[in-house]
C-alpha cells in the first residue's frame, strides 16, 4: 500500500497551511478550528517552509512564556521529514516511529500535495490487516 491510497481515503484533501509570519495565537486558533495537531508552514500554500505542531507550542511555552506573542517562523521545525505519494505505508510507519514524528507532509514534484498523521497510518494498517484476516478466514472456511 502506498501513501497515495492513504491520501485518497482521507475526508479532506486540502492541506491546512499557515504563513511563517503568522502569529502563534493565529496558529493555536487554526489548530483548534481545523481539529489538527500540526500545520504545514508555507508562504504560498504549495511550498514547504516548515511544520509546526502543538508540541512545538508547548515546548516553547515551557521555556518562554511570551511565545504567544511570537511568530510561527520562530517556533517551526525547518528540517521536515517528507514523503511522496509513492512511499510505502510500512516505510513511512518505520520512519515515523524511528524519528518520533506524528505528521509528515507529502510532496510531489516539489509541491505540497497532502499530509499524513500517525493516526492515518495506523487506521490504514489496521484496515489492511483486517482485510487480510477476512481473506484468510474466507479461505479456511471454503473447504
């Protein structure tokens, strides 16, 4: 199974982005409004400048109580792990587990085409395992 299949099954195909010059308060509002844990940081909505998550806000809040007055660009992660639509589900699962990351932007030909969360990956892996179990069960009970 490829990441393109995971993206196709998502109810939303658009990627919520935020500009690096947006305020952290705007970021927190967008995270809550869209009920997501991370946003892709992009100046134009199609390129990838970074990623920012709830975890980034909390960690900066711990060290700097004034982070709410900062910009997204000051707290975002700039070295972003990405994948392509052709990346295998198991490969991405290993990467997310090894790197301890929960959100991975999907990039094709230099353009942002989606984002997958660890929840998306687990949901599809469970679906895949249930399908295989059902197939085996059907095979066993045919005879």
